[in-house]
């Protein structure tokens, strides 16, 4: 009913706009007299395909899989970062709007800022990964004569701890420090581990089962008054009760 | 050349909380109103879908509902000796975007600032003497509690705020906040449930002699029909509240309280994805003629109006005034000029306690599910022997356990590699926090102006924020941290940590989207940009509505007071201005 009214109103506006002697009519998204609604107007998220690589080249794949496996090692509490899909997750993120820095303010001039002013470089997140992983491989070739992926787990931990702790300095760019690169990789790895499985990581909701997060559930009225009692139900994800 | 459109009675810039309230009240008074909104149309069923709203990555981490810096960024620095740099991503605060504005993804904590806030200078001078205020640019707001109380009431009944009155017409009520200013009636709904951690917190601080009470909440305790006839549902404690829109119709927002009525009115039109570039003044600069905006296709329009109401986010209100040359830019060196003056923020600190064997189920939460004590807020306690003014509300209000962001671990725990998982599991399930939300008082050095270097996508200068935590507020906040430490002791936690504010406001980690001031209300055109009715002193057919009008920021979330100011300004327009257009307060 209201849609019909809206349509006729839109037609009316269009016919008015066609008359040159009248003042101009605002174009496009004008809404009046109704709540705009159309079927299937929602935007559900699209689950990523687990196959193939969209951003990383084979050398980068080996490095990032080795990194996520050291940041999240396999143990009795969960599978490792690689088996949880963290590398796939990062690959898909870097191939999309996040990697391009689509939401960021990207206008020059790019000047070095203070620590309180945040990242001021001109590289997008994808560009930072490309540069960072290359610099990491250069570093391990210089120090260990092999790529990061070929190091022993203990050596990999030593390199990562050095990047985290400030004792390993990769050759990056002014305004993009080794510590910043490490923090970015750590943040994205944890995103992959803890995000909804539809983004490629957190396979089988491994992280949610590990910490006891019930995932995409939306109603806890039955438990709000049960103080100090562990919530009993298993997690669900947006698309599946199985993850 | 902009295409000229037919004139409207009123043009509203921005359709968030304040724009929706103004549009509703002005159309109700018979005015023909157009609202121009930069962002998209958004509504519950289509855009806040209950089947996929619980997506932490999409909404909380990638910030889908927030303003993108590529659309409008700001620059920041801590003081005028530094070069301001653009916030290339928003971090410390997250402005809203689109219909409903930040009211879509707020938490729903709905406070009333106190009587002593509106008359802060008079109150403090009377109690402590003028010398106590030295270095602080505290000013009375020009409006008094008795004048504006009914506007708070209007906003609370619109939203269905769930809470417990602490002071009914001067009578202190058991279970409520004894420090609040007198209200004329009870909240429209009883308090929501507060879960395990807040209940524990309330029990402990009550034993210490303090006065905990349930936070007034726009997450509703029960189904409600508001005075406009709009229906809302009961909160389900889903833990996807702030940074998210509500898929349950149980968090008050423009969508859940006003738009179903407003959008059907024949005397209201909304234009979305249209960005206002400036307000155009008459050649003498004394009246606004129209606004210029650009639509999604890049076409420029000029929309004339008899009244222009600026209802964007607080910071954007100030920027639009400066871009339109409404009022005079504030100068921190001379202290002269009103636009950009008294920019304030929030001064927070927190405590976290790690227990063994407790299960807090942190994912069971709501935006305003908590217990607060105001014994150390505002001027509820004697500052006579203290070296600061102000204070903060101390709250235990767990809003979520979303694990990308919420992973508290005991100090010294590894963040990755061997051992981090065990520490994460323990901290996730068996820790609880409480925090102090401290006031932010104005000083001469903190202000807003236009950046000389960086511009937006249309080439207009970005807003520049010059801000650091003033010494007074640091001393206040350290006092609050001391209280947190003291209050935490009887809980008997295994480990307790307490944070302390330091000099050097950092734009990167999230702190608070409570940016206030810059276009403050007051009774002196020399020190305020708008009068007590939020009417520009300089251009009387322009009203500037929002937290931009706060002359200082209290230790409370701002939206309750923002909503009250919106009703207050709307009443001034409909009951005074349209009957006799002109300056409502003689300058």
C-alpha cells in the first residue's frame, strides 16, 4: 500500500522535474511519506571459499602459514593457526577492501607523525604485508641463510619475539616499523582465529569452543539470572551450528 | 553552479538522534521540513538483520556502520607546538554515519547531567571560591535545571529508558541514584537485569557504604509503546550492542522510536547520501539563506530554508560552522572567539580483577547493563581539600565478550605462542572489570579549528583537534584510580590491575566517542557560540544542536543530555522562534 503510494509519488516527482520552468527537483534518494522498504534489501555476508590464494604468492603463503602456526601453535587446547584457516583469512582480507585501505584517509602529504598520531605511511595494509614479508625473508636469509618458513620452530619463535620485543629490525620504510608490522600480523591472525568461520578462519569454531564463547547466539534471557554458572550451550556461527 | 531548489520552512542537516527529534517536533508544529543526510538510509529489518548482526569482524573491527575517514577525516595534535596529522583511521573515537547516526550503535547509557553541571561555575564558585577554578574555563550553560528537566523527561519517555529514580521531586528514593538532580516522575520502565559481575560489584560497594544503582538504560527491560505509538521489544542481553545496531528493536534509536512516524508525514522529506558543503549566508552575514549540498552523483544543489538546524555529530557541527563562517573562530592565545572553544573529551580509567573458579559468562551483556556509583562523580563529594575539580561515575557494566577484542589476561601473560591460550581462557571466563568514567573540563589550550594542510574529498579543510588531558583532569583521574584500587581490595581477587591516565592523548586506541564542546551554549556571546536555546548568536535562523553545545563534559555518557537539548531547542523554535523570528536572547 505505502509502496504504491511511494511509486506514484516518485512518478509525480519525475513528471514535475521534466517541466523546465519550475525550480529544479532534488534527484535520487528522496524519501517522503513512507518508510522505504524493498524485499531482499539486506546484505548478508558472503562466506569465503577455502580454496586457493587471492593475494599471497607461494613464498608468502609458506611464510604466513609458518607465522600463524607460531603465533597460535597447535596444542591440546586448539589446532594451530594454519589448520584453523588464519592464513586463508588474512589472504582474503588483504585481497578485499581491508587490504586496499578502502576506508582510510589516503590523501597526501605523508609526513612522519608522533606515536599519538597513528600510522602515517602511504602503504595500504596489503602493501605493508608485501613489504613486511619480503623484509622478513631477507632478514632470515641474512641471519640464518634460509627463508622464514624453513627455520626450525624455535628459530621462528626467536625471530618473532625479536620483532615483538624490538631486537629484530627488518628493512622496511620510514614510518612503518618492524614492531608495527608485527602488531598488524598478530592482530589479523587473532581476527582470523576468533572471527566467525565464514571469513575463512576459526574452522569448526575451534577458538570459540576453546574459550567458551557461544558465537552468534542472540538471546541469553534464560541465563542472565544464573550467576556464576557456566553457560551450557555450544557455539553456533552465522551460517551453521557446526562452524 | 548549484541547482536551486524550492524553499522549505526548515532545513535539517543530519538525521541522527538530534535531527530526528528536531524533524519530528518541527513537522508536528506544521513546518515543512527537509533533512539532508550524508550517509545511507538504514532500518532494522534490512540493515540490522538479526540473522547476521552478530558479526564482530564486520561491525566492530571493520566498523561497517561508522563514518569512514575517506569520507571525512580529522587531524589531531596534543598541543599547538606540534604539527597536526590526519587520523588516517578513526581509533580513539568512532563517529557515526547514515540515518540514525551514532544513535544506531551507541550503548544506551542514558544519563541526565546534574543541576550543578548546568550552573557549574556559579555552583563551584559559591562552594569553594573563584580561586579554586583557576586555569579552568568552566562556564554556566545559560540554561538551568528547572528549565530543562522536562526535556530530559521527554527524551526518556521517547526511548523507554529502563531505570530507577533516585530523586523524585526532591525525595531521595531507595535503589536509585541519590546524587541525581530532582526528576518529576519515575523512568518509563523498570531497570534491566544486571547479571553476575555488576551484582557482585553492587554488593561489595554497598558494604563499603557507597550507593550503587542500576544504570539507566536504553536497552529495554520489557516491551514498550512510546508516546508516538512506536513499539519496542525486550533486550535479550545478546552482547552485540555498542558498535552494532540492534536487531531486536530493543535499543532506542531514531529507527526504533521516531522514524516509523516521522517518515510517513507529508510535510517531511529526507534526502540521503547528500553531503552538505556549507550553510550560505546573506551578504551581510546576518542570516542563513540556504545550504549547498552534493548528492551521490556529484550534482550540487542549493536548498533554501527559513531556518537551518545543524544536527550533525558534535565535531562536524563545529566544522560546518567554521566552513560557513557562522561565528568567530576561537583563539587559544587570546582566549577570544567562540567557535572551537571548550572542546572536551572524557578521562577514563579501569580496574580488572582476575579470580580463580568464577564464571562470569562475559558474552551475556548489554550496552547499558550495569551498576554505577556516583559517590565520586561531579561535585557529589567535597573537593575542598583536593587539588582538582570534577570526578567520575564508577561502573561495572560488562557489555560483551566478543573475543577478537575482549581478551583480558593477567599481567605478564604471553600474547602469542606457548601459554597465551591458557591465560586467555582464564581471563575470559574468570575476570571482571569496573571503571571510572571521568569528567573533562575545559582549558584554554584545548580547542577546534580548521586544518591548514589536509582537506576532504571535496577540497574543504579538515577539522583540527588540539587536545591533551589537562593537569586538573589527570589529578582527578588518578584520584579515581586510587578509589578503584581501594574498592577492588575486598573482592579478594587473585590479581588486580588498575590503569592510570597519562599526559599525551593518543588517537589510536579506542577510548570514548564523547567529543563535546566547540559550539557551546551560554549567556555571553563573547564566550559561547549559541545561546541557551542553541541558537547562533551571530546568525539567528541557525540552530546548532548536539554535544557541541556542552560547555564542559561530565563524568557521564552524553546522549541523555544531547536528547534533552534537542527537545529543548525544538521547543524554543516551535513555541518562540516561529511566532517571532529573531534573536531569542538579546545579545
